C-alpha cells in the first residue's frame, strides 16, 4: 500500500508542473494590458512604460515564468496588481470560504443523493424510483445560478427570511458556526448542492440496482441472509465508485462555484477569480487558478488512495 | 395602565430615543411598587439603560457598486467612487470640494491648506500655507514634511515610500505637478512642469497619508531589500490606515468589508460625523445590491437597479439623486472626410434629440438633459449663444442647408459599448438617439464593442484602425476638473496618442483659450477664462451633448440629514441615523 | 480518476450487427419519455432554424415605451424584455445561438476526443502515454474553472466560448474513448483482422470505430446538457455572447434587474435552458438503456 501511495505521489509531480505551465500560459496568451488595474486609460505613455518596467512585464515570457515558478515553489505567488496584497494570502482566505460552502453543500447534496439513490435502487421501477430520479435529473439540468437568483427573490426579498448576499454579519473574517452566520450559508449551499445531489443519486441508484440484480445477492438471499446483511453487501460493493464520484464532485464544488459565488457575493475562490478576470490582475489570476488546480490534483490523489484501500484490485492500475 | 403610559413618555425623552423603549417601561412598573428596594432597583436599572444608550452605536451600512473595496492606503483605485468611499472619508487633501449644498455647484475649497498663491515671478512655483494643529489618526502631526513625503510617494522614484501602484491613478490626475519643497513647518512650495492654474483643483486628488505611521510599518516590514520592504509596508498601511479625515479605519476584511468609525478629533468641528460607524461593502451586481437593501442587510446602496426603483419607493426607501459633473456625449471625429466637420450637421444633431423624452421614457427620470459640459449656475458655464434644446424643425433646416434630406440621408457610425462605468444605459440610449436622429435625415450605425476596448480605443483616436471607421465615439467623462472636462478634448496638442482628443479637434481658438485659462492665476479670472472656453465649445457644437448622470442612491428613511451635492462625492459627516 | 470512467462506462456488447441497431431504435420508440424529449428538442431546433419564416417580431427591434410587458400582452405573447423587444421572438431566435454554443463544443470535442482516444488506445505505448498524460493535465482543472479561465483569457465572444468549452470536453471524451478502445483492442476479432494482414488504420476504422462509437456517443450526449448550462453560464458572467444578440444565458443576465418588475418574464430564459438541458439528459439516459450500456 505504501509503495502505491508513493507511486501516486511521484506520478503527480509532472502533472503539477504541467498545471503550473498551463496556468501561466493561459494567463499570458491573453491580449490586453496587464496593468489596466493600476493604469488609467488616460495615463501618458511614459507612465505606462515606467510601470511596465516596475512590475517586470517588460521581460521575456520564459524569464517571467521561471521567476514566477521559482517563487511559487518557495510559497510566494507574488502580489496582486490591483490591491498590492500577497496573492497567497488572498487565495488562502478565499479558498477557506469556498471550502466552508462546499463542505456544507456536500453534506446536503451527498446525504440527499445517497438517500434518494439507495431508495430508488431498492425500489427500481416503482413510483418511488420515478420521483427520486426525476428530482435527480432536474438537479443536474437546472442552471444553478438561475436557481440561486430565484431563491434570493423568494426567501430574501419577498419573505425576508434569509440574507441575500455576503458571508456573515461581520464578513467571513468573523465566521462562526452559529445560526446568525449559517443563515448566510443556507441559500448558496442549497444552490450548490443541487448538482452533486443529482449526480450522486443517479450513480448510487445505478450501482444499487446493478448489485441487487446480480446473482450473488440472490444467492445470499437464498441462503437466508437477513436484509441488513444484503444491504451491507450492497454498500460494500457500491462504496468505491460512489466515493470516487463524490470526491470528484467535491472537487468540482471547490473549483466550480464561481457562478454561485457571484450571485451570492460569497467571498470565495470563484468570486476572487471573477474579479481577477475582470480586473485583468494577472498574478492573482494565475495564482488562484494554480492553487485551485493543485487542490483538485491533491483531492483526486486522495480519492485514488481511498479507493485503493477499500478495493485492493485497483492498485494494479 | 396609567403608569405604563406615563412611563413610555418620560424615559423616552430622557434617553433621546436612542435606547429601545421596552426596558424603561419595565423600570417604571417596578417603581410603581413604591418600595425603597424597588426604587434602588430602578436607579440601577435606569443607569444601566442610560449607559446602554450611551454605547449604543449608530451604524450605517453601505453597498457600493465597486467589485472590490477601493484601495485604502490613500490613493484609491476604482475611479471617483474610490475617492468617495476610501479617499475623502479617511483622508484629506490640500484642497477639497464644497459638498454642503445640493443646489449650488460644488467648487474647490481649502482643505489641509488654508491658502495658496502662485509665485508672481515664476508661475511654476506655488506656496501653500498649511492648516495648523491637524493630527493624523495615529497622533502624529500633519506638517510640511508630510506634504513633501506624500508628493514624493508618487513622484520621486528613489524615495523609500515611492509606490508604483499608486502612481497611475495619481499622476494622471495631476499631470503637471513636479516636486515639493518644505519652506517651514507650515509652508510648502510646489513646483509644476509648466505654468498651470489648475493645480489647486488637481490637488484634491492627492490624499495625505501619515508618514510616521508608514515609517513604523516600514521598519518592522519583512523583505529582502528596501523595495520589498516598502511594498510590504504599504500593504500593512492599507490594512491599518492613518490619515487626517473625519473617519478612522476600524476594521478591514479584504474584498468584503471596510468599517470606519468617526474621528471625534477631526479638525473641522462642523464635519465631525454624527454617525458612529460606517460599513462599506462591495456589491458590483445591481440586483444583489437591491436585494441586500430590500432584505435589510444594508441601509444604503449606490445605483439601485432602475427597474427596482418603484418597488424601493413603495417599500418606503428614499431615492436620492442630483446632477453630477459627468457628461454622456458623442465625441465627434474631425478628421478629413468626417461628416461632422460641417458645423451645421453638428448643430442639427444637438437640436434633434428630445432629451426630456429620453429622461422620462428611458431612464425613469434618472438623468439631467445636457446643454453643454456644464449647466447654468456652474462657474465654468459661460454664456454660449448656441442654445442646445429640442427643435426638430431647426435641425431639419440645418441638415437641408448642409445638403441632406429625406431622400439623401447622412450615414454616421458611432462606436459604443454595451456596458461600462459611467456609461449609464448605453445601448438603449444609443438606440434612442438612432431613432431620434433618423428624423433629421441621419442614418446612424452603431458599432457595439466591449467597454474596455472602447476605452482603450479612446486613446488611439479616430484615425486608428481600431476606430473601425467610426465618426463618433461614445465614452462618458467626469467633468470635475477643467483638464478632464475640456482641455484634453479641445486642445490640438492633446490628440492621440497624448490624450483623449479622439477626434483630432484642431481649432486655434480653443488652443488660445486653453492657454489663457491655464496661465490665469487669479481664481475668479481663471474661472472666467474657463467659462469662455466652455461657451466656445458649445457654440462650436464640439460634442453631441446628451445627458448628465445623477448618481442615484437608495437608502432607508432612517438616514436623515444627508445632502447630495452636484458632485461625484458626498459628505458622510452630515447624516444621522434614527434607530 | 481512471477508475471512474472505466466503471461508469463499459463497452457492453462488442459485436454489433444491423439487428442490434434495429433493436435500439425499437426500444427508443417504445420509451415514452425519450420520445417526448426528442419531440420537444426537435420542435425547439426547427423553430430556431426556421425562425425568420415564423412571422415573429424582430428580435432586435425594441420599443422603450413597451418594455417589460407581462406575459399575455397583445402582440407580446410572452411579454417584452428590458428594451421592449418581443420575448417570444428573442427566445426562439435565442435558441440558435444557445444551441450552437451548447452543442458545437460537444460535437467538436466528440470528433477530436474520439480520434485521440482511439489512437491512444489502439497504438498504445509511448503515444498513449503522451496523449493520456496531456489529458491528465487538463483533468487537473475542475471543468467550470477551466472553461471560465480559458474564456477569461481569450476574452468574451461566441467563438471563444465555443473554443473554451471544446477544450474542456476533449479530455473527458478522449479518456472514455481510450478506455473503451483498450477494452476492444485485444478482442478476438481484432486479432483476427490483424492476423489477416489488415493495416492499423483499417482496423481502427472498420473494427474499432464501429464498436466503440456507441458508448462514446452516449457519453457525449450526456455532456450536451452540461455544455448548455456552462455556455449559458459564461454568457451570464459576461464571458460569452455579447449584447444585443439573443442568447438565453445573456438574456437571463440582462433581465436580472427586471425580476422586481416582471419576475415571470425574467424567468423565461432560465426555463428554456432547463427544458433543453433536461431533455438532453433524459434522451441520453434513454439511449443508454436502449443500447444497454451500463452506467
């Protein structure tokens, strides 16, 4: 097992390097002035040239990449152009907020997804199954940002039950796990959980259904094994794939909540990315993408290892 | 019943209505037992209530349109909204704006400088007398050294406090300032590259940050070399700022919220804030802002979604708006072959637009029709003879004289964007112009491009391929300062790539008037010269003047005493918040 | 990661005859849900395609005094938008761009990904490593993040939005294609073909393609709904279509503030995205069970 874990880690190194390169290229192939955030369009040309040198944007791209990578390896992602603050601290704060949102959304989405999925799998082709699959398919087909807007109008503007935007009465810096703060999380978390809920339901339903229709279950039942035992078998066999799907979904939620965070002004990585894109803040943009991608690589690694420890057959892969 | 009734009245006046009414009621009911014990309890309780009233903070929470909190280190980004929220609140400049009236034009008034004058022998040297007894929030004194230090933070490249990131937004707003020199503790000499009577107006954009606070942060800052330490010191200063302004920084969560508290020691006693605390939240999305106000998360939002205005009013919110120094124009190309070179055509376009119809039909009343860059009452308005109004018959006549008619339409192309800062509602407004001008034999083609591209093209000029053959560009501008309001568009030397004379206007009359205004140093006479320049530009129909923005904001009716001046800015000191 | 695609999608029956496709067709026709979805989609397709001949109002021509009319106003069956343009016309015309930017990326990714995957799976060795490791790099980005990052880098616009979504989907389809190809590659009939002296290209085209196309196709149809939502999301963020083009995501964005005046009209583009997306999802499910591909 240890050897497997080590192999996976070594295998991740070139991926991480390539990811860094892709991040850098993605940001630098962009046309447009990287200094737009600090340089008004009516600034003079000397001023523009002076600032370009001050920020090092006049150097050749490979040099810029090398410097950036060298610093990144040492834990320094540079400073944001628009705010002057270190990129790393900005990204870490934002990612922490996104993790808060993603974890709560995952709890909601995975619980409901597992429940609907197992129930639907057990009662395949009954009305229960139909209801559960309808909910699931609606979940994966909804434009979730739109759902978020609708929820705000209903629950914040019309009913005044829940806050519409932001991360707590005092900002995310004072986050606590009490109702005053959690109320800010309700709408964005529900909105975020819709897609994972749908996907987990569909996966688990299929898995459960397949396992239940296999011969060995018949055999177990024929041997007089109790339904609890059968259920345990189902769980055991469905776990690796379900786990993988859930891990992947968690990763998507961490990196992909930009639309929801924009709708709810949730100060996470997505909102940070959004403002980095629109302010053309290159150091912030490439730093955020890099950190999120590394997070995703790491999460995938964890999922692989967790799967392998449950199901030894995978190790050979 | 009787005791309760009287009780609700008495303590209410005692605590001036700041504490909730419920607790005094209970107090008096206990008192009605008329035992010594109860009286003692009452005294304790009453003092508690009063103490609570004393500490009960009044807070105003504001939703800004900015996507991020404007920079807090003294020179804000995010344009004039930045100056409004993180500049003028925590800092002062040598000169400031009069924001006390909603009717009169907002003019430059003394700030941290009490008086100033140009050297009569060398018109590039100015002497500024500083206000005595002013202290930064950290307690250090404001003096001539501080002014020199703040000038050098953006102009002297080898100064330790020089910060490239602040240069862009500052230097471009003070194009002629060159250096500063201390004469004595309360006197500074500022030098310009060329004689420039606009300097005192430009200086409203240079905010005074505390040098001693920065120095302390610099000494403890991490960093391999002086440059890295300086950067780290500025980052630390931004998180714990110190200026001289009426508000002090209290709490700062990057990208989420900025809290400022009132500065009771502010030098202008008339402008010590009445509200204890002000919270600013970035909410770039109009809908999210409106939702936040409607759900009670904030007390005040900038620029509510126009479509939400009726619902906001119906729910008891107050809408404030006033004419702003802002112009929504078509800036004409005057290069060879442009149809706008004919003054009859320019005048016809100006006469052909029903601006009142646009205001009511399109913008829910949220605009002021433009009859020039400045409206009557403004010191720089002057007396133009060409009256800009809606007169379709006159416009058609001018067009016919110019050789156009129903069967011979004049095709003009205008570049615009679908969105953008200050652009108001560019597409509907341009489509409105398209329809209106069609009545006067114009065939208007719109070239809709992205806002940033439009803004960049502005600097490249009408001859550049990026103009895509357009005869006019539709970039709105702020008109606070004579350079930005007029000079950069009208002076021939401001043609691209130098500045924003996009259409290459080349009129010796304008050039002479600009020179005269720049070199007239008596403020009254300078204003008269600027008025002359403005009148000349209107008479020349140099732009298609369409609208002024009105800076709409919506807030709860609990905010009282706010004055919305004819400015991009607002004085937050005058408002009070009733609980 | 590799495990998921393998177990989620296994190439089921390997030898497919004309009779097999006939069975699939018959099964689909018996599946009421799929049938309804197909009809809805065809209706939306055809109306978008023939929009100019449907006697609709001009989707670009607005009238400011008739803005934000409610559903059911005479001449405005579905109301009017924030510029007073007919919503029905804009929704139908909007289908053109929305479907194009939703479907084209999947089509392109299907073509590119299938070729890459089959080549990688059949040739194996170094080429496989090169292709699959590159794919792995793109898998290191969550898809929404990747799409937004690429669009942000390329700038707003229809073409850029299609390009960015294509880049997002190519690795996913390549991985599925590679996985099913590897499964088929060592089957007896391929060995037989090889033994009879057939060239690699011929084997890939004749023997492999026919057997792997089904699962890849089904997987791709499932991506269309994701693509529709993402494409509309890009426009919603201002990274896709630009005004005044009618497109559902953009309409959703520009109608946002109208939600206070006329929430039903403002919700319509969202309903369209939802409807198309759910139909593609159900159809993909129907196809999958008709072709008997295990999830």
